[in-house]
C-alpha cells in the first residue's frame, strides 16, 4: 500500500554501481619523483597500506638511493640533528657510530632500510622527469621521462603525482661577476669534487651557513691558508639541540661523541633499550620547541640567547674583530641553528683570514672584494646554498594550464606544507612551512606520507577522480601560519634562507607549531577543506560509492567477520586497581593509553606499551581483505 505523498520504491531511479563497496574498480597509478628519504618512505608505506590498489613507480635522477645524503660529499658533511632522532620511526638503528652522524653513514642507513623492505623494485634510477601536465578531463598527470643512460624519452601517466625532489638539493652558483674566470679548481659544496686535495693550498671558503661551518674546520687543518668569507651575522650554537645528552657524556666541548662497542651490543640485543635512548634524546630535543623557548621575548628564550652570547664571546676573545662582525642582534633560531663543532676554534687559528666584505668579482688568480683588494688563492669552495624558492625541477602545468612556478609566485604556499594550489592529485614532500622547529625531517616526512595514504584511500573509497585544496582555505591556512610565526623567534628580522635571503618577509621554512602538532594535523585532515571531482560512474547517484550492498567477501568466499580479526578490534585498556576504584583516574589520560595496537592477539587485552615489543607489520597487505585495507582501522 502506498500512502498519499509517498514514493513507491520503483520510482527511485538512482543508478547503482554493480560492485562491492570495497571494490574500487581501479588501481591508482602513483608516480613519485625522487628516491631520497621521502621516496623510500613512499615505497614502504603505499604498498603496506594500499596493497594491490596502488601501482607505484619512482623515478630517481641519480644512480642510487639517498637524495641529498648521496649527493653531498664535502669534508665534514654531517647532520645537525642527533642520529637517534634522524631515522625512520619504525626502524631504529642500533649501530650509529656517533651521536651526530656523518652524511655517508646516514646515506648507508637509508639505503639499508630500502634494501630490508625490498623497495628497489619500485624505482628506476638514472631517470629524470622532464615534463608534467594535468589533464582535467581524464583526471590524470601526463609525464615525460628521460632515461639518462640512453638519452631517450618516454611517456607515463599517473593518477597521483608525488614530488620528493627535496628542499635543499637544488644548488646554484652565486651571482658573482667573473665567477667562472678563475683558473684554479672551484666547486660548489653541493657538487664537491672529492678528488680535490686542499693540503698545503691557499683555499677560499665562501659562506657561513651550515655547510661553510662544517667545511672550514676540515680545510683549516690541512690548508696552508684559508680566506673565509662571511657576510651575515650568525649564532654558532655551543651545543645544538642535543645538548642534554652531550652534557651527560661530558662531551660539550667536543660537540659530539662516539657510541661505545658495549652500547651498540646493548642496543642490538635489547631493542627496548635502543628505543628508550632514542625517546629520551628526542624528548629533550623537542623540549626546545615549547611556547617558552621559541616565543620571542620570554625569560627562557632570553636565557638561551644569553648562553649563546657568552659562548661566542669566550671562544672568540682572542679575535674581537671577528666577534664584532659575527655577533647577531636577532635571537638564536631566527636562522638555522648549527652546532658547528670546531668552527669557532678554526676561526681563531693563524692560517685563517676572516673576511666580511662584499665580493665584487672573481679574477683568474682569486677573489676581489669591494675595497679593491685581490685575495689570491689556489682553490675556491662556494658554500652559497640552494634555490629555496620551491621552483619546479621540470616544466609543470596544473589546472587551466597554470604553471607550478606561477602558483609559487610571489610566495610559495602549500596546505600543511604538502598540498599546492591548482595542482590536483599532487603531493609535495618538504614543502613551504613544513619544518617543526627543533626536530628532524623524518617525523615530518612520515606524517606527510600518512596524509598521502589517507588521501589515496579516500579517493579509492569514494570514487574520487581529483582532489585539490580550496584556494580560500589555503589563504586562511597561510594567514594562520604567518600569525603564529610573527610572535616566534622565526619571525624576527634576520637574513636567512628561511626568508629566501631577505631580512624581512615570510618565513617559508617553519610550520605553525611543533612536530606533534603537525603530526596530529597530518593524521586527521579536514576533508571539507578540499574540492573534489568524481568518476563518471558516480553521475546520477553521488551515493553510489556505497556499492551494490555487498562486500568482496560475499563473492570470493572470504571471511565476512573480519571485524573480529585482532587488528580490527579496538581493545580498550584494562584499568589499574587504583583506576578501577576511582582513584587517580583521569578521563583525559584514557585516549593516550588506549591507542590501538596493530597485530595484537585477542588474548593480549592490554598490550605492552613498548614499541620495540610490538609485532613487526609486514609491508605485504595481500593477506588482508580489501575491506580491511580500505575501511579497516590499520
């Protein structure tokens, strides 16, 4: 019986897709540019979380994995973040040789992780992407790839384009007249000639940023004379972000220490101890990124500045003229902090000439400064940084033919540092305002990859053809970031690559908060901040993503109770005796302790909180149902 005003079911004509809800009916072709830390993270996580629903290809211009750590080979190249904090969250290295690891050791670590998880099969080396263009009708990126070994080009097509080309590896020569007229060896630090021997030579080291600070002590020890050119004032951190551990080891003066064989044996035999050490160091490092430490003018911030001031005055007391030229008025952290062990000591050595005058031009025999003096040298090392304008490494056109460089001009902007405007289905690693202040890049990159995985799953579940950030949301996000940074040490006047070499202007390096704040935002994106287009099969019924009412298990004979699989169950924690009796119980604490544990056994109702004791999660998702991959908890 049909009552007045009601519709009979036969009058509903919305088309239903003849597929199960967990059958997306397609694979997403994902092309990634770069096989550095970002590329390796992508190669591990996408197959792990998307299984057969993703078709991944990574193109790398170099001959191997490693990115910036493969390319940079200058003397003293190292990371200024403690090694325990500069590694994948899921792969603690018990064998770091030193607290601050060398670039070569970091590169070997990244390559070892890639080998362990078998991800080289997704990578083509000596291949460079030469062009990318978005096709709106298809909802795909059309790419051109060059095989650098044969010089031949071929096309590729991607549903999603991932850019892992790095932030600090697009080096460029400084704009100095006559630079290439010099007759002796000259090189950029990012393209260092490892066959060059500075022993007994007169060498110019140009630049006082992180690279120049690392190179100078090594060159000074063997060169007969060094001219060190440094225009900008800079704080040289006495201890860096790893201060507490250095102090415990009585290694403050050295600025680094080697792990003992006994410690390495302990870390190898007891992963929990290795993880405890990492967490302790990382907790202390993240303590710098607090409201009191990074907000300009607070007592703690002023105390940190006083410590740095006293350190530099003590180290340069024999060369007051250098101190006068170097000591900044801006707060520490406005420019990138570098521990710089041995740098200030090298500056006061008799074979080092500190020059803070502008370079006018270069001649055959050396460098001429603004006062007309020719400084003759045998070799020049240019430590003059990188192009940090976030320009594209190849011609790239997005929606309506707009180019990448047009989108990034005049100010580079990306939502959460990853999602650019007018570039649908495009994800950028280490984009503008992605830095977390005191931490390393791994936590940022892994969070960005979690955001990428979430986007890909959403596209598959909901039959999305393209997704892009709403322009007005991006503007609101950037305004929020700028407002936050204006009150921090990062927003104070100082010349820095953070501001593209300017004293004033937007800080393009840092996020509006600490690493944990950023990770929370990456793990829980606001989907309403995006615009979407949908596959043609969704036309006429926007709810057809629900499928035909069934799951793939109904057709394959698989389990239809996978919600009872241990990894799909959200086990609540058992209360302690005190909590059960209502003592010391805090509702606020419960969500922190109730984190689901992937791979937990049913009997393990209250799993150990030790990360090292958790079961290893295989990158192979073929044993999980499609429903679990796209709709499950893990």
